[in-house]
């Protein structure tokens, strides 16, 4: 099946997540969960010269939510904050390359939602 390669990539990110862990004194921090299943994600962002110099996540959840936030952190690194704020659901769909039901879309966009909330507020 044509989606196999993407499903493998998702499983790989799930098993070996990129940018996992917290960052001390982040410039941006966000936390959120999916109350239905309990998946839980925190995102830490460091900004330098208007760009995302470091980003990481912590949490637990299903393969899609964890792989999606792992891929998202890879993508966000090096982006300007302005550019990163434009990341949307279509961007997440593009990253995952698999068809997503309404339920799976909630899993896939949990990390994005947490990042968007974090990016809306500097502490
Ligand atoms: Fe909870 Fe996927 S099952 S976010």
C-alpha cells in the first residue's frame, strides 16, 4: 500500500522521537491534552534573533500524537516565529501524508494546538 512508507515513518518517530525532553528556561511554553484519551503534550521553545533556535516536547500518547509532535518540532526548528505561527492543520497533514479521520486528526494536531497556544504568549 502506498501509505506504508509514511506509516513506517510515523512509527519510527513514535519509537524514537526527535527533540524529546524539556528545555530549561524556555522563551515559550505550552501544555495541553486530549481529555478524551488523556494524551498529554508540553512544548518548550527557545527564541534567538526572532528564530526558533531550539524546540522540544515532552508527554505521552498515541503513535499519531507523538509522531506528529516529533515531526513538528523538526519542522519548527530554525523557522522565524512569524513563519512558525502560520503552521496549520494543512501543514500537519502534509507532514504525515496519511488519510486522517476526524478522531485521528485530533491526535495529529494536539502538538500543533499546544505550540499555537505557546506561540501566542511569551513568558
Ligand atoms: Fe489520544 Fe491520539 S489517542 S491523542
